[in-house]
C-alpha cells in the first residue's frame, strides 16, 4: 500500500511526518513498535528511503489535543524532539486539524504545548531536570563540570534532561571541533544508561552561544531543539549567559528563554518541504 508523508524541517533538522489522525494506516503502522522501528530505519535512510533524521507520527490522544511518537533514523524510539514538535504543530495548523493557537501534544516526555508566534512556533518545553539519576546519568545530584575521558581527551560535562538526556560540553572552537569523532563515544559511555545526546557549545556573548550536536540515534544533525534548550540552561548554570539565549546552530538560530517560572521556552521556524507517497 502507499503511505503518504510530508517532509519537513526545523533549521535543517529534517523529518518524515506521517498523519495517523486523518489517514488510517493500521495495516502498516498498527503492527507494534518493532514494525515501526524497522519502518523508521527504512524511510529515514538517505540512500534507499526518503531520507530524514527522524520519523514523526501524528496520532490521536485521549489526554491532549494530539499525540506524537518519534523514531530516530536508527529505529530507536525517543521521548521528545523540539524541532520535531514545532513541525508537527505547523502541520496541524496547515492542514486545519485544529483552530487553537496553542496546542497540547502528548509525548513520552509528557504533554508539550506549542503555540503560534507570528511565522514562528514557540514551545513550552517544560522544566529542565538537573538531578543526575533522573536525567538519567549514573551520578547522584546535579551534574555540573563532571570530568570524563573520551578517547584521547578529557571533557567537563553539564547534564540536563529536557524530557530526554543531554550532556553539554564547552569547547574553544565549536566549528573546528571533531563532533563525529567524540560524539558517538560520549553518547554510548556507560555513564549514560539510556545513552545521551551531546551538545558542544562555544560562548559568543552573555546572550548567545554557538552549538553543534551529536544526536542519540541520528548522528550529527543541523539542529536540535531539546539540545538547544539544554545547552541554554547549562550555559546559564555555568555563568556564560543570562536566562535568554540565542543559540546558533549550523541550520540557523533558536531563541531559548529559561523563564522565572522555571519553564524553558523555545522559539524557531518549521518548514514544509514537500509531500509525497511511498510504497510500503
């Protein structure tokens, strides 16, 4: 059968969005998580499939306006994706599935609330988690400037969960840093029981950082919304920036605010690239 999809991206972090609200694909997508893992690996492959960092499933929900499931290019299912939820929200509005300016979307990280912000999407990412065991990291208490060795280098990690785990590392020259060498080693270190996303950041000013990201299960991507949120929190904890930070990624800028109510708000674009169908 043919599976309809929409290709979208947030700052170059690209997605295959499949609508299970208006389209009935139970014969293909209702066969359980293992089938979805295999489908994600096939569709996200950049040589033999459509090509994407992640597969996003828009679904109905009994707890919120909609639900979203997220599968990485390697087939692993993850809790949350900041760029992805902006794209799903933009898809909902474009296809007139809701007339609400603020949506509630159920994810494995809880209910997330994206809202319209002009031609951008602003997302309440919730409260950052700083307790090591809850991120999870195999360390008690907050994880700030924790020293670890990966290959031939020592790094200082500040760890944050934005519904998924992140390890944030300050480097002197983020553009020249070998993300693909060190990222997968840190991702899979035994310190992280569920693996981790890894953000390499460089302070530009008291209100701006540059960032590159190694995403758990996807490799280096052009942007990561939860990663930018975690990086902004970590840079503030370390005294590098204030509570509102512009995070510059290879794909563009996100504005992150760690507000007084302890919630993190992310604002950025969501773009539809094309629609199509594929035989599955």
